């Protein structure tokens, strides 16, 4: 599965989809975190969770840019541990 398919994937619950949309809105310059969207986030995540989520997204964006500039390849440290549900 490609991550752009998160919105329709059964691998993610609604809370995870919201966090991934937030990451998209922070990451892509053609998107925005509107006041309305942030209000939706605050209904699902508490203040501490929002700070941690935002910091993690920002760090990953920074790290990605840094690594790309220095041609640092992925260390393959992440692996998906969830199994994809059967389509039966």
C-alpha cells in the first residue's frame, strides 16, 4: 500500500487518518491547516498530543530535506507490522 491511499485504507482508523491528513497539510505547500481543520484536530487530540504530533511531523520534514541534500539513503529501520486485512 502506498501512503497516499491512507484515506481509503482499512489499515488506518479515523484518528490515524486525521493525523495523516494533518501531516499532509503541514508538509505540502499547496495545502493549509485551516482554523476549521485545527478545530477538528482539537476534538480528537489533546494539547500534549497535538504538540507531539506537530513536532514529529516537523522533525520528519526537516530530516527528509536534510537527508536528501546530503544524499543519505534510508536505513530501512521502519517496517510495517500490521497485516493487511483480507478482502473476503
